[in-house]
C-alpha cells in the first residue's frame, strides 16, 4: 500500500512538473491580449526560457534525466513562442520598435521588429547546438557544461523582471498570478529535484532562481503595482513608453 501510494505521488509530481511551469504564463498571455498591450512584461523572459529550454533538450541527449523534465522543456518552448508572438503583436504603439528606432544592444539582440527574426535566431541556435553535440557529444565535460549553461541561464529568468521592477519602482503590468506561479513552481521543482536525485545542475540553479523569486516578492511588498511615475529611456525597449488602462 505504501509503495503504491509512493508510486502515485511520484507520477502526479512528474505530471505537475511537466505541465505546470508552461501553464503559469497562460494568465500573462490572456492579460496582454485583453489589454492589447504588453507593458510591464519583459520580453527578455521569453529569450531566457527559449534559449535555456532548447539547450536543456540537447543536454538530455547526453544525460538522460527524468522524462518529465524533457516534456516540460518542449511544452515551455511552445508556450514561450506563443507568448513572444503575443508580446510583439501587442507591443506599445509608441515604443521605439513601432516607429523603426535602432536598438542600442549589439545587433539589436531580442529587440527585433518582426517575429520571423526571432525564429531565425532560434533556428540558427538549434543548428549550432546540433553541430556541437555531434562533435563533442561523447565528451562528459561538454555535456556537463551544456547542463550548467542551460540551467544556469534558466536560473536568471527572474532577473530582467527584477531590474524592470526596480527601474519602474512598481510591478505595474506584471501579473500577480505569474509571480505566485514563479514562487510556487520554483519551490515545488526545487524539492522535486532533491527528492528525485536530479543532476547537480538542476539543484544549484533551482535554489538560485528561487532566491530571486523571493526578491521580487519583497519588491511587490515595497513598490506595489501602481502605474510607474518613472518613464524609461528610449533604448529600453522592454519597458512601456505609455501606460495602458488596467
């Protein structure tokens, strides 16, 4: 009986781990579509999750960790592609991209005007990683490095939002449901990684990411979510140059 209960719990935990994180962004996407404005949500979040989860899929080829985590990566890639499209479609009409301003980032990275440009970058990333895995895939140092890159990058996920909140002195436009999803989801996966004996990369990066989540919770308590009084510089594409009605 105890063994059966343990098996059911493990199965439910694996299903939750696979589908839970991608679903967190559903409410954020709905909010953007409803307001027709992506103000307050950093598109860099999509960049981090897409690059990290694509890399994690290649990491799986060299280190066959839990299948639930691979499925999670695939679902997250699909979810972030959809969210990125929504963010571009509903970018603030007065943002620099809307009238052709040039980004100050090198090569305008992740501040491109059209959705296909993002797809081209991701396709190039997949091709490069495919070549590397074919050349170095049997070398353990390469697989370990790939894992730390994937999980380390993912652990920086909350940093763009943390910086965005700091500049605005507000969490305006950032859904409370997304924050709750981050804290709850990252707490759950941290425990999951330790109980399941996941690779070290998962454990270290999960703890770091959870600490940043709690820093954003502190920002929420300090700043609240009123419309920001500070208007960002023109080269800060990710921030709104106008405020939308909530």
